[in-house]
C-alpha cells in the first residue's frame, strides 16, 4: 500500500483543530488551509501550521482531498451546508452529531475520543479514534489516516457514537465535576486538593484491571447510614447535599437490586 | 534519632490491615499479634505476617507499644472500650470517626488516605497519611512511623479529617460510580469500557496540573442544551436520567454564578 499523503483543509480553530491539525502535519499530511470565522484564531492556528488561512467560506481551497469540520456541534450542519464542494470527502470530529447532518454524498466522522485543552499537550498514541463514513473507500482512507495517529481505532456508527458520548459525559465530565466539588469542600477548610491526588489516580487506574462495580468502596456501598448522615449533616441543604444524597441512594439501591 | 522499632498489635483483618500490617513489617516494625472476631480472617492475616493471632479480646498481648484498630467504623468505639490496657497508645485508621471515640488517655489516628482492595497491590510511597494524637509524644511517634511508609504525611485534626472524608467520597466513590454508569450504558450497546480508559486517565491526571474548575468540559459547561436534551432523551426516565439532569443543572448554575 502506498504511503498516505492527503491534502487537508481544517475548518474551525478551537482545541481539537489546534492539536489534531498539528499531529496530522507531524504525520506527513499536507494541511493546505485553515478556515475560521474569527480571524484571530484562524491566523494563530495557521501560524502554528505554517499554512494559508481564510475567514470566508467562498475562499476555501477547492483542491483538498479531505475537509475536516472541527467547528462547534451547533454549527456543523450550517457550515457543511455552506460548502460548495463537488465530490469531496467532508468529515466532522464530534461525538454528539450524526454523520448525516452533513448533506454531501461523501461524508464521514473522524472522532478523537479525548478531552482537549489548548495548553495541555496530548500523546495521540493513547487516543481512541472512532471512524464512520458513507462510502467504503472513504471509510478505508479515514481508517488509514487514524491509524497513522493512534493504534486504537474503532468502527463506530452514529448511534453507537451517541451512546459513547453519553457514557463519556459520565466518565469524564461528571467525574471531573466530582473532583471540582471535592476541591470546593476542601478549599473551605484550607486543605489543598493535592492530598486527594493519589486517591483520584488510584481510582481511575483501577478501571484498567477491574469492573467499576467490583471496586466500588465507601459508605454508600457499605450501607453505612451513620456515616452517610454525618456527611449529609455537614453538607447541609445545598447543591452538593442533593448530589451526595441522590448518588448515595442510587449506589445503595443498585446494590440491593443484586441481592 | 534512634531507629524506630515498635511492637504492634493489629485489631481487625480486613483490607487495610492486610496491606498496612505487611508494610509496617517490611519497614522493620514488629507485629506481635493479630486480633479478629472471625477466626478465618485472623488466621489468614497471621499467616501472611507469620505472627500470633487471637479471636478473644482477653487474650490480647499486653506488651505492645501500639494498638492499631482497623476494624469497621461502626465498632471502633465498642472494640476500643473493651480494651483493658494501661497507658498504651491506641489508634484507629478511619477517615470518618473522631479520635475521641477512643476513651483511652493515649489515643490517636493513623489514617491512610487510599482505597484498599485485598487483591490490588499498593505502593505505599504514594499514600498520604493523616496523623492525629492526644499527646504530643505520641503524635511524634505516629509521624515517625508514617514517614517510614510514605513521604506524604499530614497533620489533620478530627474535624478536618471528616471534611476530607466527605471530599474523598466525591473524588473517589462517586467518580467510580460515574465509571460504573458509563460501563452500564456501554454494555447495553456491546461497547467495552476499554474505549473510555484513555479519557478516564487523562481526566484524572489533569487534576495534578490544573484546578478541576478550569478544565471542566462537556455539554453542560458549554450550556449546549441541544446535546443535553438528546442525552436525556436517550437515558429516558430512570436512575441515570435523574443523575445526568441534576449534575448538568448544577454545572450550568455554577457557571452562571461566576458570570
């Protein structure tokens, strides 16, 4: 098989574009152009990639093999509809949006399942890519492209991707929110969150070897009402009180269901 | 300062005793005896430590320097009250229980802030120890003992420890419960949780460098009502629906408060 060398246009200049476009370039792919509505971000990413940029859809380079939409979920449909491209492969990178909101014949999804922040460097080799395409040749191209970036590539259709996204909200966004509440609670007592880092890391690392259900610990799974009540009394009526109560009740019930 | 060499009796034979007693022995401390109400566990741990064991409080070795209560939170008070020991240092290892439930003059707390499972080996060097004692000489002894096991030792009083425990429930027990819900959701679609491991690890590792508040991602913090509604529709009415709704609302409100 010949070496893959695609001409690519990146649409959007946010966190995903920032890391993904650079990594594609590192893997010898040719980024022709960056499009972004706001000029400042377009220029900033184009500088990083040493490529052309534009803020006008009409000025889009027509000669790429692949157009990657990294724009916000809410505008993927609108931006893709505005593309006047003939027989070009157009993909988005979103976990939440159906492939079919792209109304072009050759469409697909190139979804890196990771949380991106501009400032935090990422090792792409650890990122799972979820691939989908309307045509099998395009699917194969996207698979080859993803495999350049990471050994973990999944064939995931739009329904599965949506489910995956819901699961990721729990595993990532909500677990981070739990850390945020911890930080808030400790902050009031002048205790740094550092003290919980080893516990947070150990808890997260356990999922590699055990099912989360089998390593659930704490007062709720032990049905230790006394400790739960002490904790609720401390949290008093407040937002964190409601969360503690609901999660503890659910852990207790889930455990009862199995008895 | 002379080398620390304590004679220790361990009360309880659960997960904490299993790991802590062994590690104390590895650090040249002398485990004289294991006490446990159930003989099977007492014997099993005594075999691991190659020491004496008993199921009777009356047969407790009276000559130790330190008695470590690793029994369940709910029986710490009762077991410590049944100890007929004169002028001996008695500590418990619980995050939730006040030092003062131990009604002996020389009392303290030796709390390893980590989640323990018998089967999972732990590196003690990464475990924070939270120390408290009624007398300053005993506090110094416990500090020296903890420092043998780990470089991370904190002076934490009973009130702070209770708060820490509440925070740990969020950071550890509840984040693990979020993983459990993810697993449940993916299982229904025959997608293995493996696909989320990199995301879970990255999310947990971010807390070492950033405040959780500054790296919160996902539909709720973006106030992306459309995605939130799609997710809620998928979860329909059910236990996970309620959790998704409450957490998303809280993330949105917390964000509004700051504007």
